[in-house]
C-alpha cells in the first residue's frame, strides 16, 4: 500500500513539474510559432485573431528570394561565408595563443596575458571608431576582408581556451616530451584533442556572434550584394517592412541555421559552458 | 638579468605560438585603443578631417567631456541605459527558477512512471481534440493549435526529460539578433500584433472590474505603498542583523540603506506636485496631487523609522560591533539592489492603480498599450523582450552547473531537521550559488552598460523622442551618424570608465564575497 | 584534428574564390558609375534611357582602332531579356528594344537602392557611389565630398538657370558653387483622393484653403466616414508627427511671414507664434479631432507597402482622404488603378495656409561624388538629367517634377490632359512650383545628419513630454546649439557666421526703421522672395558688387 502511495506521490510530482516546465517552454516558443504561421499567411490575414493561415502560402518563402533589391540568397551566403572565416581564424589563433599562455613558459608571458585580460574589459564600441579609420587607411571599407579581420582575433577566445587548457593535466606534457614530441606535436596531438569541448564552445559562440553582428557590417558595407543577413534584414524591413508575411518568412529562414547548429552541438556546448564558465 | 640560451629558445617558441593571434590583437585592439584615447581629447570630426580634407587636428583637452556633460539630452540617455538594466534581476531570477526546475529529479521517475504519464497525456489530448471536434468551439483552429502545442511539448518533455526543456528554453537566447527583434516588432504592433490581439478581449473583460474597484483604487495604491514601506523596513532589519552578526561592514550597510531607500524617495518624488508642475502637466497634476500628501506622509514615516533605527544603531549601539569595514559589499549590491528594483516595480504598480479609474472610465475602456510607439511603453516593451531572451540563457546553464556542485549531504542534513523547501532554498541553495550569482550579475551589468544598440537600431531608432536611446546608440549616432568622432570617442571612454568601476568592484569584492 | 583544420581551411579558400568570382565588381569594358537612389521601379527604365541618350549624343564605345563597337546577337538578346518583364523579352518595335549591331554606349549606370543609412560615413571615407541622391547638397558640400560642377553645368545646360528658381538654394554650397542637379524635383502639395471623398458625399475642396476651412471639412469627413465602425479606420490625412507634417507646419508658419531661420540663417527663430499655432493645431487634429492618425494608428495599419511607404498605400486604399506628398505619388496611384482595373478620380490642392501663399520645394538632387573614379561619365549623367528625353519621361511617368521645366513646359498641357481622372493636377503643381515655390527650411550652419529637431519637438509634444511653449523653446534652442556646435567645429564657418551675424544686426535695424533691406544681405531664400513680394527689398545694388 505504501509502495503504491509513493508511486502515485512521485507521479503527481513528476506531472506537476512537467506541467510547469511545459507552460514555460510554450510561452518561450510562442513567438516562434507565430512567426512560422504568419509567414504562411497572405498579407490581409496578418491582423486576424486566429494565428492559422487559411491556406498555407508556401510560396512566400520563395518570394523572399525573388524580390527585387532583396538579395536574400546572396546575403545568406555572405553571412555564412564571413562567419565561417571569422570562426576559423578565431578558433585557430586563439587556441595557439592559449597553448602558449597555458602550457609554455617564457619570459613576460604573464604580463602579456594581463594585457589580454585588461582589454577584455573594454567596451567593443571604444574600438569601433578608430578601427573604422584604419579600414579607410587600409582601403578595406566595403570588403569582406574588412568584415573578417577585426572580428577574427579576440582576447575573449584566448581567455576561454586558456582557462580550459589550464585544467588539462600537465603530466601529459611531460609524458609527451619523454616520447620526444615537439611543442608543435604536443599542441596538435595532445592538447587540442583534449580541449575539444572548449573548441566547440568557442566555435559556436564566435559563429553565432558574427552571424548576428549588426554594428560593424552596418557601417562598413556599402554594396547591397555584399551585405550580411542582419543588415540585409534591416534594409528589407526599411524598404518593404509592411509585408509582414514575407518579412516573417525571411526571419524564419535566418533563424533556422542557428537552431540547427544548436541542436547539433548542444551537448558539447552545454558541457563547455558548464566546465569553463564559472571559473571566469 | 641575462637571458640564458634556453630562455631565448622558450621565448621564441612561446611567442611563435602567440604570433598569429597577437598580430591581429595589436592591429585591431591595441592600436585602435590608443587611437581612441587620443581621439577623445581632440576635435576630430569628419567635416574637417576626411578623405578629401585634412585640416590639422587640434588637441582640445577635456572639451569633449565638458560638452558631454552640458548636453541637455545626455542625462536622458544615461538614465535610459540604467533603466534598461532594471531587467537584469528579473532575467537572472528567471534563469534561476528555470535552472531549479530543470534540476529536479527527472531520473528517478522510472520508465513505468514516464510511460504512464505519456499514456495519460496522450489520452487527455485526444479527448481534447475529440471534445473540440464535437462541440465546435469558437476559434477552433486557435484552440487546436494551442492544445497541440502545449500537448506536443508536454509529451516530448515527458519522454525526453530535461534535455527537451533545456533546448526549448535556450532557443530565444540563442537566436537573439536582428531577426528576432524584427519578429518582436511585429508582435508588438499595436492594432494587429498578436500581443494586443490577445490583450484586447482580456482588457475588455477587465474594464468592468476596474470600474468596480475604482473607488478602492486609491486605497489599494496606498496599501501597496505600505507594502513597499514594510518591505523596506524588513530590509533595514536584515541589514542591521547582518551588521550585528559581523557579516557586513559599515560601507555595506550605508550602501544597502541608500539603495533600499531609493524607491521611497522615488515614490515621493514621482507624485511631488512641484515636479509635475515643472513638466507642465497640469492634468496629471490634478490626477495625482490628491494622493501627494498621503504619499509624502507615508514615505516620510517609513524613511524616518528606517533611518532612525539605523542611525540610532550606528551611533550608539554599533560601536560595539567590530567588523571589517568593507565586508559584505557584494551581498548588499545584489540583495539590496534586487530588493530596490522590486520595490521600484511596486511603486510603479501603485501608480498604475491610481490612474486606473481614469483609464477605465474612458470611452473605450482599458486599451492595450502601443508598445514601441509609445514614449512610456517603449522601454518596458524592450525589457519584456529582453526577459524572454534572458530566461534560458547561458546564465541558466551556469546555474545548472552550480546546482550540480551543491553537496547532497547538506540537503540530507536539512531533511533530517525537517526543513521546508523554502528554508532549504534560502539556507542551502542560495548561499551555495552566491558565487555564480555574483559572476552573472557583474557580467550582466557590464553587458547592460554597453547594450541597447541592436534593439534601438532595429526596433525604435532610439525613439520615440529618445526614450530608447542608450549610450551605445548615442555613440553610434554621434560617431557614425553626424561624424563627430572625437566626441563619440569621449562618450565611449565614459562608458569604459563605468565598466571599469564595475570590474574593479568585482575584483575587489567578488572574491571576498564568494570565498566566504 | 589536423586534418579537420586543413579541410576547413581548404573549403574556406575555395569559398573565397567562389565569392570573389560571383561578386559584382568585375572589370567591364565600359566605364560604370553607381547611382545611389531610392528603390523606385522606374529607375531601371531611366537607365535604359541614359544608354540610348549616350549613343544619340555620340558617346559610343570604340575599340583601340577607333571603330565603333556594336552589340552582338547574344548581347542584344541578353539585354532585351533583362529589359523586358520577366519571361517576356523585348521584341523589335518595342520601346528600348536593342537591335543587334547597334552601337554600344560608352558607359553604364549601376543602381544602388538599399538603404543602410551609413551614407555619410561612407562618403567621407571615399566609398560613396558616383552619384547619389540627396536632399542635402549643402550639407554634403560642406563635408567636401561633393564635386564642383558649376562651370560644366553652365556650359552643358544643367546649371541653376535650367531648373526652378526656388531650387537654387538646394543645389548650391555655402561658397555659391553648384554641387548638384535635381534628378527630380519634389514640391509638397495636398493630393486628394476624390473618389474616396465622393464615396462619403464630399466634393472637391478648393485649390487654396486656410487651415480653418481645412479643419471644418476634415472634421465632417472623419465623422461621416467612420460612422458605425468599431474603431476609427478612416482619416483625413496622414500622421502629422512625420516629416510631411513638419513641411506643413513650416508652410503654415511661412504663410504668416515667419520662417524657421532668420534672414541670414544664423539663428533659429522657431519660437514664434505662427509655428506655435500650427503645432497646436496639429495636436488638436491628431488627438482631439482625430483627423490625422497617431503614431500608434499608423503602426497598426497593416498594408502592402511597396515603393513609397505606408502613407502611400493608405492613401491609395482610401484610408486617408488626402496626403501631403510630392508628385511621385502618382506612380503608385496609376499602378493601383491598372492592377485593379478601375479609375480613381483625384486632384491636388495647395497645403492649407494663410495669406502669403508658398509652395515648399524639396529636391532629390543627384550629387556627383568628388571621389568618383569616372568624373566625366558622372557629369554626362547630370547632363542627361537636363535632357528632353529624361524630362519628358519624368513628366509622363510622374516621378516628381521635371528637373528642367523650360524644356517640357510646352508639352505639359498635352500630357496633363491625357489623363482626365487626374484633373490637371500635374500641371497645377508644375505651375505652383515655378511661381510660388520656395525651398524647404535649411541652414548652412545646421549639419547634415543631425536630428530633425522640429520633428523631434513635435514628437515630444505629441507624447506629452513637454508643453507647447517648452516645445518651441526646445526646438529653437536645439537648432541654435547645433549652429553653435558647427561654428565651433569649423573655423571657416565661424568666420562666415560672424559676417552674417553682423549683417543680421543691420537687417534688424533696417526692419525696425522700416527701411528697405538690400537683397545681397539676405541669405534665406524665403525672405528674399517674401520681402520682394512685399516690396521690402532694395535691389538697386543686386549683382553689382559680387
């Protein structure tokens, strides 16, 4: 009898917990639901009380690509292209630097690291204005290079990687050294594979960060077909923003890559954040 | 200090690994940094110094900063930046709640239980659909949509457990950017956005209720203020107790006292007739002034009691207490700061009650707000959106990590003592999470100081009438909009100064707080 | 790990090549200029015209031996495909049909229509399009980014003489040199949807009306149109806290002889009764009489927008009975009629105003960029804007006022009568622009890109942020502090301002004594015209010293 009571008690608890969590989750997901449904409506239906479209207008998604002055496909490509470059450079150089900071001993290392740390405090805005002047000097305004380079090296990435690498046991280095491995091999074959969660975390953060970046492309890019999605969406909104259904289709499509990345990588990401985060 | 051959070799290898990163770092961080400091003290503006024209740039010392502080709009933008940070405690609390819920036992529910849940739920859903089909309720489509959404999440969640919910919670944060801001702009559309569409019938239903309680509104308002005052007194008592227990030094209690007094002063100021008169809002004056004396009196009483107790303790009793002067500052910032925000919200609610009768008596009854196109609602609208994104953020994950680090023995011991869940939380979980909370708060404040650009640019263009222009957006309009680079740099360095203070605060007190 | 990195690197390099290859900036055989302008569908056709115009005027592409290069079969086919509507390439006999074997123009124009609002910063960085559309030539010329075209313009017929007299101030720099030529003029008038009016039993309003007459009709209209509706759907005109509202306020204020700036434009004088009354009226119209929508009303109207924005659509669909706008609203109007296969009657009136009739002109000026890599072609393009072909096109297709009115004035009547449902509106506006047209307010001392404080002030007032007196005080002080800031930032401007300020003192003294004011003292085009019309101007010395 008591066994049964415990069963039903636990059951009630589980159900109520699920109910609460479900309600929270649904509330958070509602805007996305509306977005998808609105993107399938004809324009006149948008203001209706019912969220459901009478007939699903799947062609709205196609229309986004064929609109004049809206180079949606191109923007998509540009964004992914630029973000990939930034992410690659960021992850690669940061991990090298972090390796140097965490596992090599050299004179002045800690001072240099302190400099890195100190700049992390700076608001990004401080650097934007002079950076723009530099871009003018280098002739990189309105170019992909100008979009990629300033974002590709950050103190944050180095910091995150270093924190993680500090926790990889030092004994591995010694063992490798006894085997006659060079530092280069140590980096590639020992430390990097072990730093995988941090690599993934940094990859995702950087990718999402540059995928969403608005400020820098906004001031830097001029030619419409070199736009990235955020400024592309902005100009879509300002030129044809009243067409809510198309706009929502565009929004949905620009959110999709992020959701896909998240679902694919979430295990690693959660692990990375949990391992590296608090110690910052 | 000669360097040995090995030193040199080590240096070469070390720098070699660092090289790719540090070159970029120097070029795109350090050099601009130095340039920026220089620019902040010059009259660099694009009208005189550009691609086609290079007049000499003159060094103007602190002119830009003087200009900044004499700019009539600056206080507003500065205030906006801080106002937008009101969302932080709510967001963090949301994350904490989400983390606590997610941390509850999912695993122990064995498969049999889960199966039962799933089966029952499916049955409930099917019967819901059946019911809908038979009764043909109004707006059937919407009902089916909602039921299937809730049911779908429920079933998925019961099967998948934690992971499913965590993923769903994390979506808003993960996707935040221009796209979701555009989405919210549409959600907020006053006449046909889904938010107001949903609010309208609700408010229509509420109108008679509001009219009904109209006579009592004033009393409710005053009642709320009493709650504010009592809460304030509680905070004072708590501070004094902490002081007595040697957990907070005098800096901390002064800080705490001032922070917790602010909402009361604010309430007083808000209804103060002189202030309303300055703003030239005679109608508003008539609306509120009848409460003004009450509020003044109430707030004075509470402030008097609070400060009286405090000063009495401080000057007569406190001498006996020996506590390190800067102890417990972290605590007073977080707890008292959050309490302040909560109390401010209560004061706001009280104001709502006072205006409620007029609003309900209007011809159309209660109407939903115009959100981003309304001066007063624009900021709250952005805050709500921020809250949506903040619940399932990295903070939630950090809390989850923190929760998994809480030793189970503590809970077991508490269970033996027969502690209630509430006590368990305040005595075990909260102190154990304090370092996480502190870290999150500091990061959020630093982020908040620099924030608001994207939202303002996408949703409001800083308007209406500058109500959503934060410092970051101001820097953009000044630097890139009108080309006053020197001035914009000066603003950005002011921003830096604030971030610097917060960071220093973190370094100085963060560790002490978390290690205790 | 290593392999992964190298693979990613290789992929990225490949992607870079692909991106570079598919980017638009490839080398072409002819010089190309970019034209930064609005996303008006007619721009494409205007470019076709430009290509034809180049060929007609002998600017054809020649190879190294000096032979004229002609279109091959494939090139012509591709162009006809691109020129025609989707799926229906142009056939022989169609307008703009490209014949294989016809000569190629030595130049081309690329459109840049996306709006990302970083124009200023990019212009001063040497990165703007070769020609860009702006209403603020003056401001840009002060940044030093505009090309001086005074001489070339005089020689090739696109000078100030060849456009509206009231437009001069909008095309000149502070130094008196010409920096732009209109690609179309815009004058602001009240466009009226007569069919909508008729639907609710109202007849055509007079061509000239006072704010009181306007208000009377508006209140009646709104009452009648919204009878029995759960919430107000019909308004008399568009939102007044917009840029258009500002135009209207200025017009009303000017009709009582007061501008936003003083005679030398050295100080803002917005804090005057005329403007105050106008803004008070606007508030009443928006919140009390409800003849104009509030910001919230606008935000909630869910309309298909297309070219020209939401105001346009609301006007066309009859939500607004009238709209303050330039002549280009005709484009959309005609489009809609065609699409719905119906005829809508409509006409034009002057903005409601008091005694001194004036007609605000603004300009969509093509401003050649100083950093242009093709200065010759850029100038040719401006020359094209003054050509008969282009002006006729503008008149015919309603894309604003023709930049060169003289060249088409003979044809105007005939074109206007072609569309009876437009009730001579094109011609009326054309005449007003030429006779009572005045540039909208501006001051050389208020920078491009700075906030429109007049609109901002109206917004504050509409949002109950300040009282009316405070609002006007606010507008005036804000503009004056802008003037202070730009003065201090630029020594040359400081000097100019001080000279002008000295003149202003003299003007004020003259005014007090009731003496006639020498025309060369006055910089504000409104006052030049106003004083002239009132006989308060001394023009004996005009053009003498300078």
